[in-house]
C-alpha cells in the first residue's frame, strides 16, 4: 500500500471511530489496516503536520497511550465529493493559518472555518466592547483562550458551530 492510500485509510478509520465514539490508539489502527509501525508513524505524523489529525496522551491509571482524533478538516476530506486526491495524486486541502484576505478559487469552502477562527472573532468583539467591564473582559478572554486549547473544542465540527450560530440568530 502506498503512503497516500495509508493516509486515506487512516482518516477513514479515525472518522469511523469518531462516529462510534471509540478511542483510536496506534495498536488498533495498525492492526485494522494491516500496516507496520514504521508505515503508521510516517503517515500519522504527516496527517498531524497537515492538521488533519490531532493526538494527545491519556492514562487509564495502568498505562499511558496516545489517542488520535480526526479534525474537522480531516472529516471534510473524508466526506468531500472530490475525494482525497486530485488526478495528480496531490491532497486536495487548504489550511489557512492566520487572517485570510481576499480569496478566490474553486477549492475554497467557507465551511472550513475552524473553531479557533470563531473563538478569535468572539475574543476580538469582547476586547472592543464598551458594554463589558474591563475585569469581566479579562475573565472572558481567559476562558476563550482555555477553550481554544481544549482538544474537544478544537475538533468540533464547523457545521455544528454554524448551526448553533444560526439557532441564536433566529
């Protein structure tokens, strides 16, 4: 199996695990995909570098292991009609870090806004508000920054956030 196929299969498996609310540990991924540790390590590192997968350590009291979670961007790739590769074999994916000015192109989808972009906007609105006491602003901003660091919040589906905003606007 080539690396692109392994990456695709890892994303699909992590997507399935997330839907089923199961922990995705390296041993279970390696076993289900019938790949070796080296293949897994190389490809999971690549997916993490591309912000398609996150990892975090956890302990159950007896041992410590690493859990892998597909990000919203990774889920978008798994569920996209265009698929994971274009004809040249390149990944069809854009990650914008920081502000995005004028953007054009057929691959840009507004639903790819991350939770951090929403939380950064909220932080900016709070900072600029004249209706919030300075002491309250500091507390609110601190809580927002804590949320941005929480892996569960980082991996919230952008669709869920958009629906929540629509709900509040009605």
